[in-house]
């Protein structure tokens, strides 16, 4: 706590290891928030240390990696359904590892001696998608020089995985439904009925029920493909797995050249929202491995979106006042910096921030709108 809150004093204190600083007169509510944040950081560091020890042991379920309760539920469900032939629909955001889940189901099933065939439905136009699934006879269309076996036929006694099944056009959906109901299909350009005994596993990153309600996905097909449903949770819902996965990717990608991820870098990884999920985490660790020069991944090795400005950087940057600015411009700049610092210290809590500022909630919101500050950026 200081009565002399100059930029130099504050920066020196923070560089020396202080978590935060308080200016006199002391505001008890602000102090409570600072202490709460300190305790939260302490708990996070303790959790990270505990989870680091788990990385030394095998925390993989096949090629799936994770120790969180949410992922344990996924593993348990895979165990229950692997030896069944029922269709499975895997739901989850992009990058969560839906195909890895599908492959684990196949590998643990009686079909594991036969083929696992994967097809992304999002990349193919309707005509090509149909020919990929059902195959065609020579002469069925202009470029059909010879007979082609479709994936449904190739997956006989194995597993067919359709990624982003909701992208299949309605006419092809009707044909797929018939295959699932009867086991029969015909190649394009043929009238001969063929049979295929395959297990269908599908995946989607969208709400299928919502698409059914809009008429974009057949309801009868939805019930056929969703006999058993599995939800793969996003990475932001399983902080424990961020730590385990980060260390897992580090070991894989650095080949032992980089020994560790610093506590500061790990804290930043656990606080990031991960819109790209596990795939994004892998790419960021790969980038950090490529940039590292001292054998330890630090915040400097992480991209800007993961590594926001430190408090020292914020204070130093925001304190620069140009001599060419008018008094009103300088005042507005300082007021905006104050509001942003206040929101950061209260983790975006409007009630606490407005009380510290001595403003009503309505007045505080007006200030935020004036400077186009979004409190959600600080939560």
C-alpha cells in the first residue's frame, strides 16, 4: 500500500513480485477482492503442481488424453457401448477430438479387425458425396470410366465414421436412411441390391435437434444415427486436461529437448477460453516449442491471444501521455485506463468496480459505453 502511487513505484513493486498494489486511502472492499484473487491464483498453482505429477504416469485412454471427470464419463461410456452395434452420434465443438472417440469405439469393438473408414461430409458437393458413399458403375456418368466401390460397401463388417453428418444434403439423407433400415444399397447406375454390415458412427459440432426443427435434417434419420449419444466437452470446461494435454504435447513435439512449461505460462493456458479446443492447444504448444530458446516454455513463447499484457505493461503503456494532447484528451485517456485497471482488479465485477469508483451502477455503465469497454473481457 502506498500514498505515492507513481508509475515508477508501481512498476518496480510489480516487477519485484507484488501481485497488486493499493493506493491510500485504503478501500477495504478493493482489498478483499485483491486477497480473493491472490487465493484463487494460489489454488490454481497448487492444482497445476498436482496435475503435473500425473503427467509422469500414463494418463491416456488409447489416444485420448485427459483426467477430468467429464472425460472419465466419456471413457466409461465408450467401455459400455464398444461391443454393441448400435449407431453412435458424437457431439462436440470443433477440435475436441470427436474422431479420436470414434476410433476408440472401433478399436475396442469386435469389429476392430476390419476397416475404420472416415469421411468428412462438409468438404464434398452432393453428387460427389453420393458417389463416395454408394459407389458407381462404369458409365454411370461422364467421368465414370470404371466401377468404383463406395465407402458403405468398403466398410462391410467394419465401422463407417461420417464427420459433420448434418452437412449431408436431404436427398442423400433419404438414401442413407434406407441403408440403415435395411442394410441394402445400390451403386449409382446400377439396379443390383448390395448388402453391407457396418456400424455407423457420426459426429457433429452443431445442434442436430435445432436443424431437425428447421427441416434441414431428417427427423427419422436423426433417430437412426442417435441411438447412443456422446458429448465431448470443450476444453474450457475441463481445466485439468489443459495441463495434462499441454505436457503431453510438449513431450511429443519437443522430443525431450524442452523439459518444462513455466508456472506463469501454465496459468495463462488455463485462463484462456480455447475456442479451437484441443487442436488449438496442440498448435500453440508446437509454436512455443519452435520459438523456445532456453529449454522452458514461458509466457514470451505464447501468442498474444493467450498472453495478454501484464499489469506492468498495461500501466506503462496506459500512462504515456502525449504533449500534443489536449487536457480533455489526456483526461479521457487517464479515465479509460483507470476504468480498465479497475475492471481487471475486480475481474469484471460491475458492482464492486462501481463501488470503488464511487459511482452508481448506471453511472459506471455510462462510462463504459463512452469508452467502448466490455466488462466481459475482464471476466
